[in-house]
C-alpha cells in the first residue's frame, strides 16, 4: 500500500484540534515492550530481527484497533517517506535509519503508531492534538493489553517490563506533550520553568526529542521515571504540571500584551512581514516566524487566520513535507525558494497585524 | 526668522530631482576661505570670532544670490535645528556643535549653504540633487567671486587660498557626490571600486563624512588634492570617475537581476515586508531597508512607488526630521515606534514586490 494514499492530508491533520491547543500542540504516550526469548534488537543478529519483526507485524496487523491500518517493513520505505513520518512524529529519527528487520504500523486514524525493532522490539505510541494525555494513555493501554494476549512480553516480577535501556525499565512508559511556549521565551521565563519542571522529575527537550534545539519555541515535556509509579499516576502528575505550564504561558502572553504591547506587536508584525514577502526562507526561520504568528493568531491579531491554517503551514514547511508537495526532488536552496513561494501564496489574503479596537 | 518657516518641506526637497539620481543622490562643491588679517577660527579669541562672524554675515546677506535667504548665528539655533541641518547636509556635525561666534547662511532655494567660522572663516557649498557637479561648481564659484569683491581673503601667490588645514590649501575646493551603491555592495564589488577610486586620488567615505559607516549603502566620493590642479579640472576629473561608478553600479544591479534574480527579489521583498509591518524600527535598520527598496523601485519592482517618495521617507526617518515631524520631544525608543508607524502609513497602499510580466 502506498504510504501517501494512506496518510491523512496536512489539512486534515491540522484541522484535527484538541483542548488547550493554543499552547499544547500534541499529547503522546508511548510504551516500550520486548518479546520474551528473543534478543533485544541491538544485540540480535539480522535473521533474529527479521523473525521478530515478522512475528510482531502479523500480530499487530490482527488487532481490532489496527483494522484498516498500515503495516510495513522499513525496507519498503524511501528516505523521503521516513523523513515525512519523523516530521509527523510517528517514528523517531533513529527508526528512520532502519531498514529490513524493522517495521512500522499506523492505525487508520494515525492516532496509534508502532515502531517494530527500534531500540526495543516494540515502541507503541498514541498521539492526539492538544492536551489529551488520559485519552492517549487509554488508547495505547488497550493496544498493549490486546497485544499482550497475542505475544509474550519480557517481564520481571520485581523490575516489570524489561527494556533495552534501563531508563525505560518497569512501566516502559513515556508520557509527553509538545508545547508552544513563545510567551515564556520572549518574557525570558523559560529557563525558570524548565528548571522547575526538571526539579519535579520531568525532562524538557526541543522539537525532535533529546538534544534538539527548541525551534519554533516548541518544547517537549516528558516523564523521567518509569519505575515505582503506576502509569495512571505518571499521566496524572504530568497532566497537572502541563496545566500549570499552560497557565504560565497564558500569563506570559497577557503580560507581554499589557506591559510590552508594541514589542509584542513588533515581533508578530515583523514575522508576518517576512513570511508574506520573503522569496527565500529556510525551515528554521520559517518555524520561528510561524511560531510568532501562531501566538499572535491565538491572541486575535489575525482575524482571518486560524491556528489550523498556521499548523498546516508549519507542517508543510518541513523539508520532507515540502519536498513531497513539490513532487520532484529539490536541493535545499531550491526548497527555500519553493517554501517562500508557498508561504506567500497562503498568506496573500492576510492584511497584516490587526489591533483590537 | 523661524528656520522651519524658511526650510522647504521634505516633500519639496525629495521631489527636486536630478540626472542619474537612481545612483547619485546629490552633487556638492564646497570652498574653504579665510579672511586676511583675522586669526583662523581655531586660534581666534571669542571676540575675534564674533567680530569675523558679524563681518562675514553682513556681506553674505548682501549678496544678490542670497536674496530671500536665511542668515543666522549658530547661537540662535536649538540642538534639534542643528541636527536637522546636518541631516540635510547643509552643515557639518562639527559646525552643529558651534554656538555664538559661528553662523549659517542658506540661499532661498537651499542650493547654497555657508558655514561661518567652522574650521575656516568660510565654508561655502552648493548642493543639488543627482549628478550636477558643473552646475554646483558654477553656482559656488559665482558666490565666491561676489564675496571676494566684498571681503579680503587670505591668499598666497604661490600657495593659493590659505586654510586652517593644509589638506585644503590652494583651491580650497572639495568636490563630492553622494552615491547609492547597493548593487556593488550586494555583489561584493564595493571594496574593489573603493580601492580603484582611491588609487585615482579620490576619497570614499560613509553618509556623514569622514569615518562614518556606509549606512543605507551610501558612499561619498570626493577629491583629495586641492593644490596644483584647477577647479574645473578637478570637477571634470571627478565627474568622469562618477560616470564610471554609475556604470559599474548599473551593471551590478543588472547582473544581480540576471544571475541572482531570486536573491535580489528576496532582499528587496524582505525589506518591504519589514518596513511595512514592523512596529519598532531604528534609523539604521530603516536606512538599510529603504536602500534596498530604493534599488528595487529604480528597477521597476514597485510600480506605484517613486524614488522621490522613498527619498522623502529616508529623510523623515532620520532622528531630527522625525522628532520635528512629531512635534514633541521623544526618547529614542519612542521615536523607533513613531518611525515604524510613519513607515507603515506611507507604505500601506503598496502591494509588495511586483515582478515584471
């Protein structure tokens, strides 16, 4: 099955909204699982990996929740396909480098994705827009329960689920949310927030996971501990922290509007000016400028724009999505021209920053 | 007489055009003269300076070419007035710091301005838009001849006119033109041009004379030698060099358009985007962005704009002109907001970069 016939359009994806999505871009829970009696992928011979992958793929394909879904070996995907899946956060950058012996499964609505033979035999995640941690936990918990009825997972009475990396041991859970925090960045409160969140035992990272930059003022908050706490407790604890961060971000935006009105309008107005008039723009600058317009839009500064429209622009400005949209292969420089053309087209009807009367 | 009742409006000033004004902003000739039997201003006591200033002012006021003009002591001008005169290039920054014992005269059409007791007793200049070196030379030569009939200038048979600084000795002439060279800057050919022009015995400086930065891609080319060559020879020699620079700048713009089309449109488009949408902008950024739009306009990229409109924007974006326009005193930060408001207003009807069909 062609991946692109399967995948939702960027518009469908962007129009799928969730609670608090002016700050929370998406919520995600992933579980790490391994098969009993099979060597972990990192230590397995290729034949072992292929065997495990086939075994898992067959069982995943048989799940009711995966009906109408997409199950493929990584070897059947092109580099561009993989990069596109990374940009949608369906697979990790590491998994994108995998080939035969590794696989991918996506549920029909794309809310569940399963990496087969990444670091662990199974990395299954559920992702939904906005703040919906309980929902994604319930979704992935159901998948896990149903799979466990079909496969024997490596489990230790005292340690819980065994994983390739000890940081995942126990529940194998990673609960995370992607947050859009331009207000806290502009107010220079972001480091304070990161410190506080880290002290509470959570990790904060950039857009594409560990060690990546916070492009577009986007931060990923996730749990650190996977041992000694139940999954629901972890989800509940991190949900509370997220609600606090949302409040801080809202306050930062309101404080900017009240105390640094013109500075705020200047940031947002210039972002529009550049996006609507540049003829060459790279993805990094695009992300940072769209980020500012997104904040402005959520504050009513572009009455004819929606967050969905900007989120779609953000997605199609990413290298692989842009490349796919253009159809042909383009070098980075050409892409920067096409990206600028696309942005100008999409923003042509927008009048610039509107101040509330 | 109130200086502002006398001065032409910025619009009148900008609408006064000249040949080759897509590259040459203005042409200027100034002559340095000193009175015989009076100590040079730098060595004179205050009473001597006041006496010389009054003597000169009376004779200048009596000239036919200065009828309806403006003659005042520097002590009657406010700091803002002086800064405004600097921005129009009627007086030097050094002269703006002068007070009682120094003076200023402007002809009715502002094409002739005379600084009294700057470095020399008399610094008289004529300035006209575009490339008009012969015209400004003839104008100031007439003023000089008429003044010499009324005042005794310090003159040495072998050395010529005596001046405070030996670099002005002889003819006391400085012939200069203000050039807009964004093409050569973007093509990275400007240093080559500066070196060639310097080798030919001319000096190249930034917008406000010696040691100033080339803001807005503006360069001032002037003669170095004042001794051993007649005034008309100097004027002719520098005119030829200027025609060559104009050609190089035109070629640079055409090469950019041909070989780096999108880069050129990107520079110009972004400049418009920023100027039309910023809410805070300082004078330096404004000059550099207007400069790019000016080049674009001269190349037909903004069919509804004129060079005059941009030259006026450039002038009223300068600190003193802006301050005067606003009426009240404003701190630098406030000025940056008012400047942005002004630019947005003036550019509101402009659609952005238009590509030729």
